C-alpha cells in the first residue's frame, strides 16, 4: 500500500481542505442556520450566560467534536457544557442501588429476575423465564426512567391498563407484568435530573435531538417546561432526504462475503491514499467487521472500533468458556485439550499429551487418568493430575457464591488469573486488555467481590445449589451480554461505527457494508414480547417509527462527500441476494456510479509452478513399513513430506465411526477369537459363532464404540461372521493350521529395518508359511492388487519378513471379509514379488542416500485423497488453477518424474 500520510492534528475531523465543502461541517458552523449559531442565538435570546448552559447531545461521540467546533467558531467567549443525559447524571453524584434495582448488568439482573419470578410463584419456570424478563425490563426501563420518581406509580398504573390492551399469551403477560413492577420499583442514576441539584449550576438546557426519540429528554422537557428546556433539531427530515437524493455514491455488487470484505478494505485504502481520512466504516455484522479490520491492519491502517466486542468473542472470554466446557464430567478429550492449549500452566507438555492421547484414540477424558501409558512419563502424569485438580471442584453442586470462589481458584491454578488482572502488579505484554472487563462481568474482580455479600443477602438464588451446567449457562449469558471496547489509537484512519452514529459527524468518506436485502432489511422488526396495541399504549416505538429512524440514519450517511455502498450478490449457501430496498431506492434515482468488476481486478500473468524436486540425502531412511515403502513407490514426494519430514495430520478424536474403525474392530475381533481357540481348542458350529459374538462385544466395549453410532456395521456383522466361519471350516479341512495372529516382525536389510504387523500366519500342509491379510474392500480392488507381483507392495513386504523364520517357503493371500462373501485372493508368484521388492528397496535406499530427487508424480487416484497435495501444489502445476481453469503448461523439469522413483515394473 502506498504511504498513507499524517492525520490532521484535530482528532476526529477530516483535513482542513476537506472541511470547507463538507455538508455536515456546514450544518454545524455555517451562517445563522448552523447548529452552533442557533445554540448561541438561543442563549442570547433567553439572556443566559453560556457558562450556565448545558447542551445535551444524542450520543457521547459528539461531545469532543462539538467542544472543538465551538472553540473554533467562538474562540473569545465562554463555552457551554456539552453533555449526554448519562454523563450529566454522572457528574451530579453516584446512585445507591437497592437489592432489587435494575442494574443494567445482565449477570446480576438475571439473578434478580429469578428472585422476582420465585416471589411471583413461578419457581419451576424461574430459570427459563429470567432472560426474557430481563429483556422486557430493559425495554421498559427507558420509559420508567423518563418519569419523575414521584409520578412513577401513576405511570405504572396507566401501563398496567395498557398491558390489558391486546394481551398476549399467558407467559408473555406474566413476564410483562413482572417487568413493569420491576422497573417501577427500581431507582435510576438519571433520577437526579428530576431534582433541583441540576439547576444549581445550570439555567438553561438546549437539547440537540437525534434520529430516534429520547424518552428521558422528553420526560425532562415535560417536567421542567419550556422555560428551562429547548429542543433543537439537527436537520429537518425533508432537507435530509433531499441531500440524500442529490449525493453521488459508488455501488459495489460483490460476489460473496470474501469479495465484499476485500472490496471494503480496498475502498478504505483507496480513500486513505487519496488523503480522504478519517473515514467511517459501517457494518452490523461483527464477524464481517473483524475480517475487514484484520485486512486494514495488515495494510498499516489504524482503526478505531466504536461498536465494541462481545466479551464472549474475546480471548479471555473464550478461555473461561473453554475451561467450563472442559470441567464437565462428560467432557471429551478434544474439549480438555482445547482448553489446555490456552492455559499457561500446561505449556509445553500439552502437545506431548495430545500426541499420546491421539495415538491411543482416547475420545472421552474420563478414561485419561487411568491410562497406563501415563505412568511411563512422570511429567504427563503430573499434568493430568493438575488438570483433575482444576476440573473436579467445579463439578460439585454449590451455591453461586461458592462457584465464584472456585472459579477464582481455577483461574489462579491455571496461571491465567495474572493475565486477566490488567493494571494489577507489574504490567506484562501477555496481559489481556479485556481481562478486567471479563472479571467484572463475572463478578470475579475485587470490587465485585466486596459488594457481592450485600447483593446476594437473602436472595433465593443465593441459597439454592447450582450445578456446573447452570453456572456455565449463566457465564455464557453474562459474556454474551457484556461488551468491551478496545483502546482507541492515538490517531486513526478508519472509524468503525453503527449507522445511527453517523449523524452530525463529518467524515472524509463513508464505506457502507452489508447493504443486501438480508443484512439491510426493508423494515425493522420491533423487539420484545409486546403486541402492536401494547407498544402504542405504552409509548414504545412502533414499527413505522423504527423504519423512519432507519431511513433517516441511512440518509445521514449521504451527507458525507464520498460514499461507497457494498452488498453481496450471494450468501454462504450460494443463494442469490438482492440489494436492500434502500439501495434500490438510490439506484432508481440514477446518481450511483456502478464500479465494474474488472475495475478492481489486477491482471496477473499466470505462473504455474513446476513439479517439486526435493532431495533428502541428509534425511537417512532407518525404518520402512509396507505402507511407508508404498508411499515411496506411489509418489516420492508424498514419501518425502509425510514420512521423512513427518508432516502427517493428527488423528481426530471426535469423529463419526467409519469403515476404517470397522476394519480395526474386525481385526481385533478375529485376533481375540483365534487366541481363545488356541487356548481352549477348536470350535465349530454354534459354539464358534457364540465365541465370535463374545469377542465382538468385548472389543466394541474396549474401543469405546457406542452401539448407536456403530449400528450400521453391527447390522452386517452376522453375515460377515457366518461367511468367515464357513471359509474357516473349509480352510482347516484343507490341512491349514493357525499359527499366530497380529504377529510383529522386524528384519534389517541393507541398513534399513523392515517392520510390520501381520494379521494372521498359518502353516500349509506342505510346511510353508501362509500370510493372510484381512481386507474389507471390494473383490475388484483386491484382484487388482494380486494381478501383477511387481505392483503389490504389501504382501511382498510381509513375505520378506516371514522368509527368515525357517519355513520351507512363504505363500501370501488377501482374505476379503464382507457380508456378501469371504474369499481368499492368493499372490500366485510370491517368490518373484519378494525378490523384486528387496532389490527395489536396496536400490532405492542407495539412491536416497546419494541425493536422488523425489518428484511429485501427480498421477491417478493417488492424488485424489493425498494429504500432501497442498504441499506439492499439484493444482498449480498440472495445467489448472484451483477453480479448474486452464493454465499455461509448465515445462517439464530436467529430471522427469519417472527417472527417479515410482512403481517398480511398468512405470520404470
């Protein structure tokens, strides 16, 4: 990105050369119609000194802007105080809250709501209804706080009558009535504005009205009368819509969410490069906003986020929830490992523990403490014991106050507490800036701990025992409801803000994101349990009023000099999306400039990658198994990446049972069955079937295979069992005798240890060894394995391992196990296959040591499910890009793919 330049020292304002023609700036300061001049005239007309005037603004972000513009416009006079109702009430004194007051803190208000519902006789439904009660109370609170405390009872009586109008269902009516009584009894910080103390230093209040109605300001206006209160509009509705119709704008129809994020960032960068900053970026989708913010910060753009983050999406919130999920008695191994990877006390042993648990396939954490393999590693055993010391106390039922103490202890035991206590002790670069907000939201900080006793005294919820699931739900609600704003940068290029807060703020440009019909609906749906008649009777904003506010907020964005409007034409599922109706209205005016798709596309010359040719002379081959050597013969690059570099993906612990699990289970079942026969003698008929079933049940339990998820394979088991027993009887009648199953063998050949595990070894009537390998694949694939001795690696490998055991010869056969049949497919020319395999291993090991290239062959089915495909970049050198479009053919490397390794036989 080109140099962005320096921001003008006047924080929050565009550069001076942009302000002169800025429409919003003109409405502040230009002529007698400017807002500041109207404020000054109102003060002079009422003979009130500016120092004894308060100018109420609709939101706090306008305060520094209004103060600076007043100082610029009237540098020689006194300045009024620019406040919001909240900041003005805060200056007049703190509020002492009662036990049942609405605190606007969801973590505490949910608990109070439960107590109120219990008092209302709804003990059984208290926990389920409490969140809905809090929502209803938050919607009624602005109306209750807009009434003087002495008149609140009369207002509540009128509201009760209003709730009888168009009454909703039983539970909705109950929640509404309890919410009404709650807000009636509560005291509010703004109650001080109805007393005489505000007027000790104030003679006149001038209110700048915002886009939406302010019940508190309207209530204060009624209470104090026109002699002390004067409302002023920023811009009348007709003039605002007229400016919107005249404004030019740029339209961007994006392909999808990814394209929209990239274009949004590109729009911002383009404006900054042109010197148009600070600019506003408007989006209602927090996940999308974070994606754009990451793109901007990567480009060196500083961003100020005024929308805030939900605490549940921060690192500290994620750790707390990960800890609680891991503490559940039924927690999966994945859940506990996910928490340990965030916990400082588990580093770095957690990676070794994860590797061990994946090796043994332990899906449920409850099996981990008794895992015998942990006794071989004291460090891992100590880590598991420490994990249990954190988890077990959280699993016991206890009152909420006790849970808070246990949570503090758990965070301290995890060494995570010091990362959350921002400002405590010596500052650390590892401390999380949102940590103090998380502790406060969950009542874990020192201030909350001190006031907890008074808040919980006598409450029903404080005495009742909670379980971990209930505490986790309470924590999740608290983190979802609380927000945290990152520290503002000293100088910003981009300001992320909601659409409603564009009013009266001059920006050099505005980027409006998410303007499709899904994210910018044509009509705003009112929130809450209230019916249309109740909303009208209570004074809650109607749907039409909300639509008007959205339209005016949309129009205010077009008071800025440069506007980019972006929407996506398809959603995540590929369904077509239309632009929102507000965008379509602008398009009908014909003043938008459509940005062509190719205007944002940079032409790049295709440069397909040649096939990689690594060399590995410095990575000696010490051990080979059948599958490892098969990788070398199938694709040398796969062998290099997955075997020599050991870049294999870790096995998933939480996954559905598939055919691989069926194969592993079946191998173990047959192993146990034949071991039992070797100890107690041969069995036939129903006795053999019963023994096989017993082994099947025992292995399923040992491997933790739930009957429900293993049901499709259980359904085929009787047929597989019967076919196998029929084959076994015929096999034994032919003179073959079982020797051993699951036989491990190692043999050194030309400095390399060949190793493997053989499914079953029998002795033939001629005294030869017969290697049987069980397969659950189709007969067609097995037949292809044995069709060419030079192409089959596995059976030849096993034959080489058995050739040293003193048998007169070695035979090999694949045994197909399926519900259709049980059939053996012998390798007809075993001696030839073994000899060619050993010659090939000797030659290949020598060439590897000499530094022969290991090309990526990129042929056939081997590439379809190859784990190394992303490393060899096959999609970029086989003539196509990842979307299937053809690329110029790359020249073949000097050392072609078949001059080094590959299948012995046809390919050489």
